[in-house]
C-alpha cells in the first residue's frame, strides 16, 4: 500500500477522506477530537507542499437528502481551525457535490482547505455509487484515504472513488498507514507474553476476533456483558445478566480450544449486581457463582480487578477491546477504569481499540500512557479478525 509520501503531490488538489465521526455530548460539543487531530499530519504535509486541500467525511447517519443542522460538519470545521491555527484558509462547503461546492473547489488557492459537507447527506455514499464517486473525483487530482475508522465500509468515498485513480494518484494518509502497520506488526510478531482483554456487550460481535486471538495470544481476559455467556456455559446461574443463549455452545468451544492450545482463559470471579438495568438501583458485590435470581451483573468486582491486574502484570503486549461493565454509569464504571489504569501501568506495548474502550481510557486519564489508541472500532476488530478492509483493498487494487 502506497502512502502519501510515495506520490508527487506538490501544488496539486488533494482529496483527503477523513473520519470526522467524533463523539459529541447532548449539547453538541465534541467530547473527543482524537480523530480530527489524527489526520492533521496528512493535512499539514499537503499544505506544506502548496497543495489545495479538499477534506471529506461522514458524520453519523443523517437521512440522505435532508440537510439537518445537527449532522453538519460545522463544529468539526471550527475545531479544525483551532487545531490547524489557520482559520482564514478553511471553508465549509454548502453541500457535498453541488454547483457551489464545485465552484469553491475550483477556486481553491495553494494552502487553502475546503471541507465538504457530511458525505452521508448524499444517498450515493453508502450505496458505493460510482456516479457520486465520479462527482467527488472531478474536483481533485489526487485521492488520499486517511479514514481508518471508515475503511471497513465499502462506501463511495472509500471504495468506488479510490478505484477511479491510478496508483500514482492515490495512497494512504499517515494515520491510516500508522493504524494498519501497528496492528499488523503487533499481530504478526508480538512480544510475549501477549494478553488480550476483551469486553463489551455481546459475544456475537467479537466471536470471530476471539477465535483469531486464540491462535496468537498467551492469555485472554473476558469482562463486560459478554462474560455472562461464558459463565453460563460453565454452568453458573447468571440471573438476568446479558446472555446470548444461542452462543453458549460456541462459548464452550472457544474455552475448549483455549485449553487445547494452552491459552490461559480468565473470567470475572466476582461481579457488581443490581436488580434492574438502572443507574440508580442498589448495587452489591458478589462472587460470580452467587448472582441472585432476577439480578444482573453490570460490572466486574474488585476481586476480578485484582486477578486481572495479576494476569497482565508481566505482559509485553496487550490488546484491549471492550469495557468491563456499563462504564457510562459511575456506579458500574470502576472495573473498566481500573482495567485502564492497570493496563497503562504495565511496561507492555498497549493497544486500545474500539470507540467505547478509547472513551474509557480517556475518562480514566490514561490515553497518553497507552502505546496506541486506535481511531477505529469496527475497522480494528476486522484487522484482528484477519479480514481485509475494503478501503485498503481499493488502494491496492
Ligand atoms: P461493545 O459495543 O460490544 O464493545 O459494547 C460496549 C457496551 O457494552 C457499552 O455501552 C457498555 O455499557 C456495555 N456493557 C458492558 N458490560 C455490560 C454488562 N455487564 N451488561 C450490559 N451492558 C454492558
């Protein structure tokens, strides 16, 4: 895969597909701008070479054709201006590929940046529509993909558009290249012991990743809602905790494979339980075998945290994907925050993947202590699963 450094870009008009799908709070404030900061090196590289820059991204899931303000990239552009410190040179287009936008793109001068509106305002984006891709391509000379978080989707700006450029006019940006290299290097040649910490709500979303990790890691820690399907598979009563009954057999197969391969497999030994799925209910700390009927586990308990700390203390590589509990609620966030601190405290190469997991690390104040925090949840999971990503395939095709 070529990177932007391999191309002749001086003075050209460059399209950079970014991933500006940043989290915001209920008032619309950006709560984590890592995805915007992540693409700055690629933008600066272009600006330093007198390029005209066209930036594009999706943001959440607007109804195509309906320009609702809350899905606009306006706040992203404001943040970009602050981060790049070149406010006067950045303009937000009125739309994605309309006349006015095309005119603004054509009028760009060296060192100026035009940000297109939310790509998903156009129906063609998610349909991977070639006509829409051609309209985007008509505004620029070179295509750069720096949207790792969107590379697992074959959408027009990721797939169809990249294929319209020859190998001398399309490449990965610095962020995309860094993400892919990091995951490949870690998964191919990890320093051992290599520990995977997997959490989050469901087994189903991470089953394939778990299967693949079993071939690579020395130890696996399971937490979060998905732990209960494994606990049930071991014959425990789990009350009303989250469970995927249809995957209990699969959970047994995974544990059997771990045993056969000598991969140590750890489940929570205690949990924080509550009678209802609420932020404000009573919470009790109980051993995993003693979950009362009708109660549900929403976090790992302190004994599990101590055990897991012990398990990771000698690790040289740690991949973490998925919170240990319902971390969004203070009462059930301790297990996840503690896991973040404990991972950050090790001397291992630590890789955090997934939006929620990065959010936990941020809340815990540990982001700077981690070796690498990925900007892509689904995309990083696909890399762990050994799947090829449409965005990367399109660059290589
Ligand atoms: P995922 O998208 O699969 O990584 O899951 C993340 C979500 O899992 C977060 O929103 C957590 O609130 C949720 N979660 C974690 N642990 C539990 C649990 N024990 N019960 C229900 N939801 C959970």
